[in-house]
C-alpha cells in the first residue's frame, strides 16, 4: 500500500464545476503539501498545511490530522486549472502521491 | 528572487556521455533536493542536502549518479556514463529547512534525453 494515496487518478469536468481532489496518508507527517504541475512540466507549490484550512483565490485546501486526510477544492473551475495536482507529505523528505490529472473542458 | 534556477532546460546526449545538471537554490534556503520524474515511476527523491552536506543519497539509482553541493548557491547532479533509461525530467527544489516547514520551491526542471 502506498503511503500517500490520491483520488481520483483522473478527473474531467466542465468549466464552472466545483472540484475536489482527495489525499490520504498513512505515515506521521510534519506538513502536507499540494503542488500543481502544468503540461509544460513546471511544479508549483500551492499549499503547505499542518492543520485546518488555507485559501488562495479559488483554491481551498483542508487537512484533518486525526483522519490523516486532506482535500483540495477548486471553485468555479476554469480550463486553465487543467494540470496534475500532487499531494505530498513531509517528515524529513517529501513522500509523493501519484497525482490527479484534472481536465476542465470549456 | 529569481526562484530555483536549473540548467540546462533540455539536454540530449548520446549513451555513454557524461551529463551534468546544475541547480542554483533560492538564497537563504538551507536544504536542496534533487528529484527525477518519469512516467513509469513518478517523482523520485534522489538525494538531499542540508547546509551543503549530503544527508540521504539512498535514492541515487547507481554509482553512475553523483551529486555535489560545493557551496550554498550551487549544486550539480552528474551522470557518468549516461544510459537511455536515465531519460527523465530532473527537478531541483530548495526549502528553508530540512523539515520543509516553510514549503518547497521547485526549479523548472531539466529534460534529459539519452539516445
């Protein structure tokens, strides 16, 4: 079993839809990270969480430490949100989830 | 700050040649990480440094791979001799501390093709 599990693996939605990507982990962590990788390949750090909830624009990330679960939400999704979203947890290094490929259709 | 700078962006080389990838971390970041990304294996941590000292190189696949960080502003990842299975995107990332409590900043990556 992988230490970091993401779901779904692939997600296609229409523009404007509310998107949720889930991440569960089985190890002790100091923080959880959500990252975004666009088709061009660059990786961008979206959030780092150790508790509660964070919001940047249309992106919201939550974490439940007791349940070892985090969610990334995108409100009013747009085609430019199309990317791979990666959950990673850190102790002394990052342990990566497999990523969720999101496609938003106009 | 210009962010984490990697060079070259693309490298195509012949099997058996030496390849050197370069990384300049963000000034003031004490930890530096080298990752490799392939379709088959996703993102893999190769090695990380803290205060220029290699802490864990257990992810380095073979003796053909070596990494150095001679000072706080520069690191190299070398493959000698290169093989086609080394083809991948290599990312460098830096953070303020080894526990990544302040998040990571990634470079744009180097796409390596070994033919």
